[in-house]
C-alpha cells in the first residue's frame, strides 16, 4: 500500500487539476461573455445597466475564483509546513493536469477557424442578443423558409404568424 499511495496521490492531483481548470475556465468564459455582451449593447441603456449589475455576481459569486483561492491557500498552507511526501505527488499531479488542459485549449484555439473561414464571427463566444434577433428575423423573412428546424413545413399563412407578429401584406 505504501508504494501505491504516491501514485494514487498523483492521479488524484491530476484529476483535481483538471477540475480546477474547468471551474476557472468556465468563470473566465462567463466574465468574458458578459463583458462582450456589454460592449455590444451600446444602443440599449437598460441592457447595459443590467449587464453592468450582472458583472459583480458573475465575477465574485461564481465558483471559479473561490476554487482558485482555496487551491492557492491550501497549497501554501500544506507545502509551507512539514508534510508527507505524498502531498508533493498530489500537487505535482495537479500541475501536470493544469498543463495538460492548457495544451488542449491551446490546440483547440489554434485549430479554430478564423472569422473569414467560419460563418460565425467567433465560435467560442455566443452571439449577442441583437445578432440572434437579426438572424431570426432574416430567417423568418426569407421566402424559402420552410420550418425545417421544427420538422414541419409552414405554408404562407403559418409563416406569417411566426414572423414576430408582422403581417406579410405590406
């Protein structure tokens, strides 16, 4: 059992590092998406105000910064005092897990299509609400729209109902 304990500690640290990377990565994504949406909502003061108010909870009440803080404080507390060598294996495994995830993310970003190659402007960020509404209106205003995403074929009368309440008799 004494020989297996460093391996178990290293594997636990590896998976802990992956989980920590995921938590912090989701937090950074949410903050970045909120800031991006705030910048895109230039013409709507109410939307900008609600996004500015949402930035505080997104930044400080998300689990990502708290997990990162707990990891930093606990690693300092454990490694600054006399400790079992298994803790070194644990934190070494966590470091390898973090580096592994960084390499995977770097490869994914490098292989991602450029905006010129892709139909979407950036596939890592959701479209802003104005872009979603504009795309939906363009799809519904298109004469060839047949409702394929819903599995039904809409005629002209049904399509006008789904056209944001606008009639086609203009």
